[in-house]
């Protein structure tokens, strides 16, 4: 007799379905059980308001979490950057698989790079974090961009460029990779130019905290380096008391000497959306060996950023 299929809760978007499908295949391999996708519509999918207006934090995950707690699905896959930093009672993050490319990318008309965009170019993005850093870049390089708030899936956003409504849009590299559209990228943005959102490029696999056998099985997909990196980034975000719609960028990367990972560097940025003021700091230390050490690293950098005036730059606070 074949074992009962595991039910994976996922958002309905093309990107969510693509990444959930990849996780489903991996879970089938480690458990030997079939996995069926259960499509769930979230508030963030149906609302047409900008993320900053609807609070940002948790709007894409609440419905999935409710389905988990009601037992309608066995586990759920989230884009980690959409996940609130506070632990949800009754649920556990069973796995953080190896991270995709965390960078942001430009899709621009005439195959232009960021440096080639004309003065006054209209750049679409839904993220205050990107607006702050793009506008700061423009100021530093003696040019000017008009950042235009947009929502929508990959097709909708790239469509603004194809139609000529915008000169460029900025998207996450990971999303385009997962839907097989990397060939449309005209520029990969260095993290020195635009730091990604905390957790960008990583996925979180969540299930009920009392399902020990499933937690153990899903744990096979966990990548320890990715987990400590995103834990530090999310700790920074939490310590700044900012939601995922706040203009906060963070990236923890591992510094290697040949094949040996030596240290972890955590970088953070907070800025005003017009780019006039940025607080950007980093810290480097041993790779955290525990969850608590990764949390401490994020808190330490956040404390330094707050001392430099980060709190006054965020505007949209967590709800």
C-alpha cells in the first residue's frame, strides 16, 4: 500500500508554485512519500495596496499558517523574507534549504545596466529598502532616479518595462532563477550597491511543532550555513523592531579561505527612501555555531546601527 501523500501548503503565484514544486520533489526523495500541493490564497495576494500600507509583515504567510494549525496541510513553504521574525506558537521552522542567489537584479529596456540608465529614469520596485539604496546610489554617482512603487507578479513587473511605462524594474535574482527567467536580467546588482532583504533568496519550510517525525524528515533538507546566516539577518531586523516592509537590508555571508569557511560577515543598512541618509554598518566574526550566537550577532549590529540613528530612518514600524 502506498503511503498517504503529504500536503504542502503554498501560495498560488507562479513563483510560489515553482519553489514549492522544487521542495515537494526534495521532500518526496527524503521521505519516500508523494507530496501534493495545496494552493492557498493569502491577503497579500488579493490586496492591491502597497505593502507598506497593509503592514507588510506576515501578509503572505498568515493564511498558510492558519491552514497548518487547522491540520489542512502538513507543511508549508514560504519565501523567508516574507516571514515575520517572531516565532509562531505551535509551528516550527523545520528546514531552511540552501539559499539561492540573494542579490537584486535589474530588468531594463534596451538591455541597460544600472550605470547606463539615463538621468531621471523611472525604476519600479515595491520595496522601500530598494528605493533607499537606489536613490542613495544615484546621489553618490551624480545622477537621479525616480523610484516608482509597484506590486504584482514577475510577469506584471517585467511588463511595465516591455510596455515602456518604466525604464527598469528591480527584482530578486532568486525568484527569476526559480521560474527560469534569468535570461531577462540586464544587470546583477552588487550587494555593495543594494543589500538584499533579510532572508532574501532563502526558503523556510514550516510544520506543526508537535509532528516530530515530519520535523526530522524535513530537517534532512536543512542547510546549516544558510540557517545561521538568515538567523543573524532576521535577528538584526527584529532588534531594529522593523517589519519586512521597512527600508532595511541585511546580508550575512561566509568568508572562506580556499575550501575552509573561516568567518561570517554581517552587513546591515537602513535608509530614508529618498536616499538622503543611510546608516550602513558591518561586523565580522567566527561563524556562529549555535542559534543563540547567530541571534546575538544580529542584535549586536542592530545596537550599533541604532546608536548611529537608524531608528529615526525607518518610518514604517512593525505592527
